[in-house]
């Protein structure tokens, strides 16, 4: 690949690569931010929609709760009860109200069989009809049949449809109790989908306006049945099955596996946001769901992903167009810039090729105008060419003088050879004298070495003895110091145990005071329990008054509605007070039990303090005896230490004298070794000088030959330099 192409590609890569990275990073960040924004907005919209439906059902649940309290407080006669609940039917809050007994038989505001006290039968006009029952309904099973613990439960049922008028409805139901506090049945209000559809249509229209027409609303009960589905066929409806009309409702468990896996958290009342891909159409959705508070329903919203990424796709298209435009500009500029760099380099390559061939013109110069890298290369090449020209001129001049120098060198070598022959004779005499000197020095050095070894042996023995005395002295000094330290620590321990005994006596007194305070606290707690029992009695009486007021308000009809709300609030306040009183009583009883445990532990702590005081006194006696023994041991050790110090001083004096003798012998040996080395060096030097003179004679012969060769090379060098144009 040519240099011009490489440079152009380099510029393109350096320019385009950062642009691609920036565009990709920007697209990713925008996509992530856009997705999060849409997800948060969808979750907030779902919460708003769920709150709207919660408000719709809360009004109904509150009214059913009031009816349940009326029954629980003694209004069990259907004729009286019917007058109260009929008001909600007339005001179209409920289509009908049902009062069902524990066996499943029920009363209905829509009418009943007078022969059975107003209960519903298979034929309300016939005295021979059989009683109707709702015992098999899912809401009745939940509230009564499966309510083994007898709890007050509430339930908004799955949709049901009337086979007579095809009206869809749900039931808002609550458990009722008899005078013994046991489950007596349920009170339920029927809510028509006519009122609920208005809420659903508003949520749907707002959803399409906010996002797109492909967005979907979904409401599912905790059984998996659809309360509302955007596909009408999946909502509850009537079908003709084997010639008989039957209500049919779809369940989320019957959907494809992917949708069920994405939605199954709705069955447990969870909240989640995820993505779902329709396996049939391949469309991708952002899917969020959450529970509708106060109901057993969950609301879900599906938003097409292409709505989320619409703005991102637009940004990517604009980024792609911009990137292509920039790439074209970069390619053109890179090509022009590559040419401006490569053309001067091509001229430089041609010139260097001519110089490399040996016959170049060193007066040739490159164009070096400008202040860029290529111009600097041209300037540096021109400077190099000028320097090389100057060097070759100097070489040519010096080669002309080389011939005369070679002649003078040959004459000087001949004279040097004669002088070296005279020096060789004198060196032989010097070598003979150095051999005699070396023999005498070796005998003297051997004798002195033997004397030095004897002195060193004596000095080593004295050093060992001195070291042993020093070690013994140091050990005894350490032992004395340890004894003194132990004695000091024993005195400190004695003082600390004395303080400990005083603190123990003080702690025992404090524990006795704590025991007395705990006894008083127990007395006060019993008085609080008696006070709490009085409060609980007042709460029960207030609750009974509130129930009586509610019954009277129900009898008063429209005029008593406001008073009924006040009575209901008073009843709730009384129930809360009763609950708090029970909790307070439980806490006080637990407190009394804990205080009694504290009292027992305090008595035990007092006994432990008595035992500690006795043991501290015993330890103080042991410490005094040990301290006296340690003082006697310290005095004996000091006497031994004084004797060792005297022995150490005598040994040091002997060692000092021996060391001086060793030092003197060492100095003599050093001088003898130096003298012996000098004689050996003199002998070796004479021998080496003799050999070197022989080498010099040989070298002079070679230099004479080289001088002739040097003259020939000078002639050739002059010829080469004349080949350049200078």
C-alpha cells in the first residue's frame, strides 16, 4: 500500500472513529433516558388509573361496611333492614343488595317469596318452591365457607352476568356476625358494569391520547379472570353451549406462556414493569401492572415499544445523514492533505537514492518553505547535505597529505627497532637480581606468620573468657531488674485491690438502692393496670352508644344520614380506643414481668458482690507475703552482681594487652607481604618487558608493511571523493 493511501486512511480513521463513538454513545444515552422517562410516566399513569378505580369501589365498600355494622349491632330483621339498604338501590349506588345467611340462602331487595319470609326461591310466587342458594359462589366461599378463623373479611367478586338481561355486574361483599360473634353470612351490593364502564372508557381514551391507539388496558382478579380486556371476546359474555346459554369468562392462565410469565405477579397483587413480545405479531410492549387498593384486582397497561423509540429512531436517522456528510468531507480533505505530505517526501527519496549510488550531486537542495513537519524535513536534509559536502572536501584535502606522512612513518620505524634491541639486554640483567630478592623475602615472611598465629590463639581464648563474664553479668542484671519490676507490680496490684474492695462495697450499696426502686416501680405498674381497665370499660360503653345511634339514624331515613356518619366515626374511635387499651394492658403486664425479673437479678448481683469482697481480701494477704519474699531476693542478687563486675574488669585488662600484641604482629606481616609482592612484581615485570620488546619488534615490521598499504588507500580515497560534485 502506498504511503499516500496509508496517510489518507489514517486521517479518515482518526477523524471518523471518534465521531462514530460519540454518535453511538449519544444514541445509547438518549435511548436509556427516553426509556426510563416513558417507563416512569407509564407507571405514574397506571397508578393514577388504579387510584381512580380505587375511589370508585371505596365508596361502595364503605357503604357495605356500614350495612354490616348495622346487622352486627342487632338489626337482623329483614323488613327493618330492607328499608335501610333500599335507599342505596333507589339512589342507584347498587342495583340490588343481598343479605345471605350462613347456609347460602339469601334475601334480595329485588323481591322474594313471602311464603319463606322474603327469601329468594326458585319461584317466588309458589309456596312449594325451593330456596335459592349462593353457597357455591366464589365470594361466598371466601367470606364464609373457607373462613375457618371467623375473621371479618371483605371481597369484591369476579364479574358475573345475568342470563335474563345480559347485564354484567360485580358484588361488593362483607362478612356479618351474630350476637355471639360468629360468622352469620354476608351482606353484598351488586355494582353494574354500566357505572364501571364509564371509568374504564375514560382510562382507555386518556391512555390512547397520552401514548397511542395501540396501547392497551387490562384488569385481572387474583383468580386470573379478566375483569376487563381490550379484546371484547375475552370479557365475560354469554355463549350458546349445546343449546344452553352459559356465561363465559377468560382467564390469564389460558394465555400464551410468555404473556402469563410476564403477568403472573398480578395474581399475587405485586407491582412490576417489564417488556413483552407478542409471539404472533412480533410487536414489543412495555408492560406495567399494580394492584388496585381495596380490591382483589390488578390493573395492567401495555405500551408499544415503537412509541418509546420513535424519537430515538428520528435522532439516529439524522445522525446517520450527518455522519455520511462528514465522512465525505474527511475523505476529500485527507486525500489533499496526503498529497501535500507525500510529494516533498518523494523528492527527498529520489535525492537520497542518487547520493546512495556514490555519484550524487551534493549541491542539490529541497524546497523548504513553510513551518510544517515536511518543511522541517526538507530544511534538515539541506543542512545534512551541506555538512556532508564539507566533510568530503576535508577528506579530499587530508588524503593528499597522507602519502608524505606514510614515508616519514617508515623511516621512524627503522630507528625505533635499533633502540629496542639495546633495551632488551638491560631487562635481562634486572630479571636475574629480582629472583634472588624474592627467595630471601619468602623465608622471613614464613617465620613471622608462625609467631602471629600463636598470638591470635591466645587472644581468642581471652576473648571467649571475657564474653562469658559479660553474659553472666548481663543475665544477673536482667534478673535483678525483673525482681524489682515484679516487686513494683506487686505494690501496684496491692493498691489496685484495695481500691477494688472499696468500689465493691460502694457497688453493693448501689444495688440495694436499685432493688428498693424496682419494688416501688412494680407497685406503680399495678396501679396503671387498674387505670387501663377503667379506660377499657369506658370504651365498651362508647361503642354501644355509637351502635345505638347508628340504628336510630337508620330508622330516621334521609334526615338521619349525617348523624349516621358521626355515629360510625364515634364507633370507629371507640374500637380504636379499645384496641389501644388492650395493647396498653398487654405492654403493662409484660413490663411488670420484666421488672420482677430485674428484681431477681438485682438480688443475685448483691450476693455476688458479697462473694467478691471476701475474695479480694484474701488476695490482698497473698500479695503482702509475696512482696516481702521478693525484697529479700533482690538484696542477694545485688551482692552477686558486684563480684561479677570485679572479675569483668580484670579480664578486660588482659584482653587489652593481648590485642596490642596481635596488632603489632599484624603490621609486621603486612609489611613483609608487601615487600614479597614488590619482589614478585619486579620479577614478573622484567619477564613481561622482555616479551613485550619481542612483540614490539614484530609489530614494527607489521607497521612498516601497513604504511605501504596506507599510502595505497589514501590514493583510492582521493579518487572516491572526486566522484561527488562538491
